[in-house]
């Protein structure tokens, strides 16, 4: 039987098999999605490649949102369940779905996530000021081009004109990535790398590093690394995948809702974050509150254990 067939392997082949499953699922599902898109969106086959990269045309947004949803399902959600099936006798147990959690733990995780946002945003400001040496100018330009493309695509996705588009934006940007990315990076990779290094902290860091690198947004690498580590420790302390999923969902959905109601204000504040009066004092107080909340979450989780 295939179930539990990979459990006895060394962590390195587990990683290789996991990556193979992820790529195979993504390619198969993405190909099927493209074939479905031809009649549904009335796109000629010879124009598919052009339409995939055409995010400047508002008429193409529905197609791109469809592909983004399919990509998240094929790259993260479906592979995670297949990997869990091959790694353990019980897929739900392996991925951390069956650990009971109290509502207080959920509320605490969401509050911690929201309190962390100013620190995450400030780390993003620091990261965005990164300046590479002259001899790496080619690499720096490539990184800036990737960042610019990702920003334009994100702005296209969060450009919502009505309430139904907001709901789909929450589903596409808030829910699906939160579920899929946590299943793969915390439910699978964090577990395997912790087993490999025999150290949970290294497992959390490596999974968070891969989580941040996967986005190919280098000027936002540090804040995503911090978020990945926060989600990782939440998963380790609570033993439930629901906790990092809900925290991740809170983070993504907050951004989607903020862009929907205050698009101009969000962009303006992002560009003037460093000029806020008393910023240093605010960040120190914010960091202290964040640390206390995280310490309390850790202690409460140990009591449950």
C-alpha cells in the first residue's frame, strides 16, 4: 500500500519526494486548468501564454484570479494531503488537523498576529531600503524587476470594485494561501527539517526561510521570514495546524480588507511609515506587548501539553 510508504525514509529523500509531488501536482492541475480556461474564458490556445502574463488589462483579471486560485490549490493544498497520506497512517493527524483547540487559543493567535503587524511593516521598510554593491547591480536589477512585477500583480488582485469581489479576494488571497502554505511549510517541511536537524528551532527557521523565498519578493523577504517563524512556533506550541492557518488568514485578510476600504490611504501610509511622529517609542511599546502576548501563548500551550 502507498499509505505510510515514505515514513521510514531518511529526511533527505522525504524532501525530494515531497518536492516531486508538489511539482507533479502543480503541473498536472495547472495544465488541466488551462484546458478548461480555453472554452470557459474563450481564449484561443495560442494566446494562453500572453494572457497569463497580461495583468495590466482589467478585462483579464477574472482569468488571472482563476489561475491564482488553481495555482494555490495545485501547489500547496492538494500536494500536502498526498504527502501526508504517504508519510503517516493518518493524514489528518500528520498535518495537525485533529488536535483540539480552545476558542481562547484562536483568539490569542489572531490578536498576536494583529499586534505583530506594525513590527512586520517596519521590518519591510528596512528590507526595502536594501542596497547591493555595484558588482551585484545585475542581480539587484533582476530583484527589483521581480518586486515590481509582484507589486503590480498584487495591486491588480486587490483592486476590488464591489462586495462580491471583496469576498472572492478574501477567499483567493486570505483563505486559500493561508491553508495551503501552512500545510506545506509548517505541516510538511517544518516537520521534516526538524526531524533532519533534530532541532525544532532549525526546522522552524528553514521552513520559514523557504516560505519567504518562495514568494520571490526579495525586498519583503525579512518580514515574511518573521511571519513564517511566528507561524512555525504557533504550530509547534499548539500542535494544531489550525492555529497558524487562522493567524495567516488574519494577516492576509487584514491587508485585503484595508485595501478595499482605504486603497489610497494604505499606499500613502506605506510610503510615509518612517515619518510617523514618535515611531521609535511606538515600536518599542508594540514589541513589548507582542513579546508578552507570545510568552503567554507559549505558557498556556505548555499547560495544555
